[in-house]
C-alpha cells in the first residue's frame, strides 16, 4: 500500500435484524496520523473500524485504501496485512508470549526462527522485557498483555493499525502508560492508526483527528481536538466533551507552590508548567498547560 489513506464514501451498514449501525458515513482517514472514533455504545464506531479489514462488510457505499475498494480484496489477505489490536488483548492463552506475537508472520509463511526473532525485537519496541517471552498470557499483568497485543498488531510491519478500545480494560495508571507508549510508537513508526474509544479524554489525548458519533453512526463533529474544544458543533457535542458543565472552562489559581488550573467546580484539573508566579504575566499565559487526561492547551482555551 502506498500512502495508506483510508476513505469511506457514503457507507451504510444495516444488519439482518434491521439494526442500522452506520448511516451514510463519509470520512477521509489521513496517512500516518491517528484518527480516533469516539462515541457511546451503539454509535457504530466499532462497526466502522471492522469494515476497514472486512470483518464486517458494508451494506452500501465504498471503502477505499489508496483508491482501491476493500471489497475487491481477499478478506484473509487483507486482515493479515493490517494490524489489529483489541480490548483484553485477545491473546491465545495456550501459546507463549513470543508465539502470540509471531502468529501472523507464521501464517504468512515466515520461518519460525525469523518470526520469533521479529517477535523479540517487537518486545523491545513496546517496552516488554525479553524475559517474559516464554511466559503465558495468564502470567502477565493486564498492561503487559495489552503491550503483547500491540506487538502482535505490529508483527508484519503493517502500514495500517486498527485499535478497538485497546486500553479500556486496564486501570487508569496503566492506561496512561499505554497511551504514552502509543504516542511514542507513533512518533517512531508513523502508522495510519484508527483508534476506537468511548473516552473523550483519551480521544483528545491521542487523536490528530477526532470523530464524535451520535447513535447510528452519525457524525456529530470531526476535527482536531483544539477545533472541537474551541467550537463544539452543537449541544450534543458540548455535553459529550463536558463543555456544557464547565468541565473544560479552566482558570488559574495561585498556590504557595505554583499555578494550578481549576475547573468551574473548584476542583484542581492541571498545572501550569514552566511559568513564573503571577497568573497575569505574559509568561504565565504563554506557558504550557498540563491537564489530566487532556491535550496541552493555552490558558484561555475552553
């Protein structure tokens, strides 16, 4: 695959029982960027993700990768060329870590020696000790299992990586570590990533492009995190991102140890890093804002 641009054109998915999961959906997923699909359960985001690798086929419309209709490609070959990471890692419990990671290369005909060598290299890449290679998934922590899942998704060096709520089942501290690891990997590897989540903070942290869904696969708004935060499209989006409750409206309060960002309920939400005391100073206003669970923004951002 060349530029690895994914494009949905007027895509609809209706299941045999009549459920309309996705309705007339169009989107361009840019190459080598992270696009996050976010919405509540039943909003169609996972169905959209699975149509890229033909785990689900559209009822109508067209999905293209670099201009080629995915329906013209053989499903098994397509799936083996695209990385896929799911919630709870989806590891094979009876196979060792190294063999789980090597699964798809072996299916594609890579020798066992080369596949295992690639798997060990990928353990380094995703921050796993090689001493874990001969353990079974049940002997790993939840965070370690998810890292194995990411390594397996990267095993054939895919240009496209699909991630279906991959960090949803781990505790908040581990989740933060995994998010940071994904951002580091993306800086190093530059994949075309489509990431599904129900967590708007995760979406804003990871996404170069964020797509917010209503029920039925209807796009409520798409754009960069900054664009959506600065100008929610309607009341639904404002409520979904927390802007209607003042959750994103932050102000600066001074403490004996420095400047703290506080939300509309008076709860600490983040810190100003690298700023001198005195929130009114130009230096403070230009300082980096570190907000728990959200991307860095300017002091006056909504």
